[in-house]
C-alpha cells in the first residue's frame, strides 16, 4: 500500500469533521473519496496532504508514518496535491509557473548552490504543457488563462514535482460537463502513462465512476462504504446519503 | 558580461566615465557618491520588496549598523577599507540573522512591523546610550586606506569605491534573481502557500533573501563613513527606511535597475530642492505623489514588472 489512512479523527471545536476514517490505496490505483458537501472530504484531504494534524489516527505514506509532516516535506517525499480553488502563481507566465514547480526536484534545490545556479527544466515542463494543451499559452500570465486552463495548470504544477501519489481536490470544479469529461479522461491517461497513484476527492459522482479503481464514501465525517464503482453505485447507504441527508 | 547584459555594461561604462565630465567638481562627485550609494541600497531592498514580496521597514538598521561597524574600526586605528567592510558584513549579518529569523515567521504587515521594531530598538540603543557616542555618534574619523599606504582620501577615489560596490551588488542581485533560488522567491511573492506545497521550505528562502538584502545594505552602510567621516544614530531612523522604500517605489518594484534609478532620482531631487527652500520635503512629497498617481509601476514601469523576464527568452 502506498497510502494508508488509519482511524483518523479530526475535530474543529464541537464539529467532528472526521471520525475514525480508514482506507488504503494500492500503488497505481485511482482511488476516489466521494461524499456530499460537508462530508469531511476536504478535511481528509488536508490531513493526508500535511495541512492539518489529526487528533487521532495515523497516516502512512510509502512505508513511513507521515502524520503531521508539513506539506513541503511531504511533497519532497513524493506526494503532490492540487487545490479545489485554483492556486497558481498569477503574475508570472504559465511556463514559469511550471518551471518553478519542476526545479523543486533538482539536486541543488534547498542547497547553497541554488543561489547562483539556474536549473534547466524545460525538458520536463514542455511535455507537461503539451499534454494539457497549454503549450500555446506558455507565455501568457497565469491569471489571464481561462478557468479550464487554470485548472489544468493547477494539475501541471503538482505533476511537475514528479510525485508518486497525486492528490486531486475536485479537479473539475467549475468546469462544463464537456470539459469535465475531457479532464477526467486526461487525468486517467496521464496516471496510467506515468504509473501514478491518484487520490481523487470529488462530490460529483459522475466524475469518479468512469476513472476510479476504488471508491470510498464519506458522510458526516464517517466512511459509510468502500468498494468498486459498481458496488458503490448500488449501495443503498450511498444512495440514501446522496439523495436524502445533506443536500448537494 | 553575460551576467550583466549589454545594457548594464553600457550604463556602468558611462558611470565609470562620469568623473571625466568637464566641470565635475568635488561637490558633484560626492553627490554622485551619495546617489549611487542610495541607489545600490534601494536595489538591495528590491530583492526583498519586489522579488520576495516582503516590505522591510527596518533597512535603516542594517545601513546604520554597517556605518557604525566601519566607524568603530576607523576610530580605533583599523583603517583598511576591506577590514571595515568585512566587519560590517559580520555585524550586520549577525543582527540580520536574528531579525530575519523572527520577522519571516510572520507575513505582510506583521513582517514590516517586526523589522521596524527591531530597527527602533537598535536606534534607541545607539541614540540613548553613551556606548557609541549617543546622539553625536562617532565623529571626525580618519580616512580609510585601500591598501597599506594608499589612503582613500579624494572624492574621485571615494566615487570609484561606491561604483565598485554598486557593480558588485548589481551582479550579485542579477545572479540571485535569475537563479533557482530567485525563481522560488518570486513564487513566494506570488503565492507562498502554493510554494510550500511544491516542496519548498518557504521560511528558509525568505530568510535567505533577507540575509542577502541586509548584508548588501550593510556593506553600503559600511562605505558611508569613509566619505562622511562620521556615523550617527540618525542613519538608523525609520525615516531612512522610508526613503529606501520610496526609492524602490519610484523606480519600479522587482526591476533592480528601477530602484537604482529611484535612489539616484531621490538623492538628486533632495539635493536640488533643498538648496532652494527649507521646506523641500513638501516639494519632494508632491513629486512622489505625482509619480505614484501617474506611474504606479515606477519610472521604469513601462517594462514588465516581473521576476523572470530574462528566462522567457530561453524557454
């Protein structure tokens, strides 16, 4: 297992955002966590990404206990994340956005030599920009991109750090249905090509069903089901959570 | 040459030839000294303000401590320019390490306030204790020596010292902003949290930028008493920090060259206006308001105010 989340709990004051949530992701899998808004998906995501430290439970990544390890160290170990709200470097070009991400893995990164060395990373950034259709926009400022392009740049930034595990937080948020289909197909293809493991957080069921190997469902901070997309689709508890309960 | 680019080479060649201009009096050489010194310090501050997005309100303390370091050695008979500047680097470096450690733990206005508070503490110490001469500072310093037996005694030699300092500081800043490190600084300016999630230890980069900026400023401070023959607490006053910031703003954030132009402009303007009227700060203030209103990106604002412009060509 590349990622093991073991009985993680996280509270915000009186609100139990997560209660003893456990799951494990095998290498190469696309694993999705779904649930209605407010189910605790983003909290779970932030715990795995190192943004929050849980009150109880452990997170193991690639064999090491990484509970509470800060995000910059997690990233250097091979875990990259994208943000639900686009989070790029707005006033610099698309190419420079991806370059600063890609050079993060260079040997001089974090060393004194980084003060005078330029790291040539264009051989890494070019294929990424091409794969996401951003090659023609490389000189544009990130803030001038369309919403869909910014979502792709967001994923490019994470991929440029050459992760083993990619965490995607609602990557298709705000996209049209057509864009969403295109984006999910692209994510699936890139994960396969790079041998990536993907942990996808989504509230839109239609996005995850087509691309996931396994799906876990959160509801009010608890995992209520886990299985293949087929099993999840037919699980009465899941149907109840989505159609009754919290409104989406 | 490659580091500087041909335009900078031309400008530096012109600056090197400046003393050859007919009618270049002692007065104008020393004014040029002040202008370039001020410009170089504004440029050092730009590394922090324009590239990393951190506004320091405490650069006067780096400047003043550098000046005192030189003054203390000159007063005690250590006259070598290089020993004085090395001492300034050590003193300012140690102080900057403390300031940078605490100030970079906070963002935005809190960073600015912390740098200001540290600087005020240093100012108060030099101003209100008699350890280093109180409000009079250290006066009547002898000339420094470039080499044993070669005194730094004429305005011409002093001008060239500041010229070399500006050249070296510019080269350092250019290399740093074009480096791996410089790219991360711009990323921090743009979006600090995202930079963390790309694997960068943001605090360490911010500290590094502070240290480089502070030490370059401290060397400038170390040069100042070699021209003025004194160091006073007023060099550390917060208004001095404000003038550095204004120079960066006038010239154009994140351009390096802009703040040099801003610093030179500010120094010349102050010199010209103050020789006519006592209330010269009102005139300067008005000029600055006009610049900020009509050229919000500074005198060099027609250029892209971006960190990586030189990278673009290579991509």
